[in-house]
C-alpha cells in the first residue's frame, strides 16, 4: 500500500517537473491573463476631418471594402514628417538619406530580434516564477528603464523646456 502511494507521489513530482521544464519557443517575460474578452481599443483608428466636396458630381464611385479619403495613413504621415514624399516609391531617396544620416545596419531587425531573444532567455525568471506564470517583465528590464523624474530634473537644470510630469507618488 505504501509503495502505491510512493509511486503516485513520485509520478506527480515527475509530471510537475516535466511541466515546468517544458520547452517554450519564446520566453515570456510578461504573463498576463484575462478571463474575459473585451473590446480591442487599438482597432479604432481616428479618421481625418470630413471635407465638403466642391461638386458632388465629381465624387469617385464607392469601392466596397476600399479606403476612404478621410482614413488616416500612419505610414504616410511618418514619411511626410521625416521629410519624405507621401507618394513615395519603395525607396524614396530623400527619406532614405534622412533616416540614414548617422549610418545604420541594413538588417537591424534581425540583429535586434536575436539580441532580444538572448536577453529574454537569460531573464526568463526563476523556476517558480515560470511555473506560476509570474510576470518578470519589469524586473528584467529594470536596469534599462529611465527614471522620468531624474531625467526631468536634468533637462530642467539644462534649461530645456519640458511638459509637466505627474506628481511623484511616495509610499
């Protein structure tokens, strides 16, 4: 009888250790769970102001599922803000010249993805944190975070005009 209990307990221990050591392709530093589904506020994109046409007879025919003249185009807005042409070709020379004025890596996305994967693997949390799905995001990136109040003071001491910051919460 004792032997059966020992086998069951040993089996449970092996299963829980195996579940904790299960291989996950991507380390997850922020473990957020929600029991309910809600609206996705990021799907709502504010549109531009409505404009009255000069003549209604010159309006283009509607295209179902097509774009609207008032729809925002964030990609084009960024290009215009950086000095490029909104009607750019794939490699707008003005834009490429402006964004690469300090040099840069052509394959920066793959380099950053590899470096971030290594960082997340090194800071994936302790054994119990992974088992209990505790968020270790803020602990992992604490050394890279900026103290907004120290930076605000530094900029103000230099004479840089800044917007006001929220009051510092003291516990």
